[in-house]
C-alpha cells in the first residue's frame, strides 16, 4: 500500500500541532501553579541570537497550515514582521491551525502532488514540487520550531516529557 501525500503531511502536521497545543496547556498550568506570569516566557530565547518563544510557536503554524495554503497558491514566503504575541494569543493561534488542518480533505492535498511551487525569499526563488516542499522544507522546519518551543518551556521548569512533544499517536485501530 502506498502512502499518500495527505498522510505524510497533514496527519503529521496534526500530530505535531496537537503536541504543541498540549505542551502549551501544560506550560500554562505550571506557570499558574507556580505564580509565574506566562508573559515572561513569551520573549524567552534559548540563546541570544535565536528567535524568541513567540516566534517559535508562530513558526509551527507557518510551517503547517500556512504551508498547505502556500502549496495551493504555488508560493511560500517567510512570514513578515510580526508583533510579539501573548501566551494566550499563541494558544489560540495553535488551536486555530489545528482546527483548519482537520478541515482539509485528503483529496485536496493529494491532488497537489507533482504541482510546481516555489519558496520565495526576497528576489530568490527556490523551485519545488509540492511533495518535495512539504517533506524537505516544511516538515523539518515544523519540527525544529516545535522542538525549540518545547525546549524553552523545559528551561523554564515546565515538567514535560517526550510524550508531550509527540502528541496523539496514530495507533492501529
């Protein structure tokens, strides 16, 4: 049995975005239980030259639902300048992405297989097929930013484990 583009992209995005939603919830509970203002976390960076927590979580959305939208349009660009978001804004952003991903049908995604698209950064355009873009660009970026967000919460004492990151497993029924 062949695996479809929908299965390797959208179902993977749903699993990771769901994991991010879960670790954000666990983080908020930890902060509330320990009288920590979650807004102190939003600007946290792992290292001074890395982008902050709010950017990491926003990038999870950008490399999941926004990537699917970009595949439909034929071009993906880095997100423009964004104002910092609150912790609650980040939770809503992730919840919205999850809802939008769940609404996508397999036929919608599978019909894009082989379609040309571009990653455009300023004047630079990198050619991809939709499946090449999703598998070699968006999925690795999604995991990078989801992991970085997870790591920032861990550095702030949030008791997370690998299962929190992994989200809902796709078990055989």
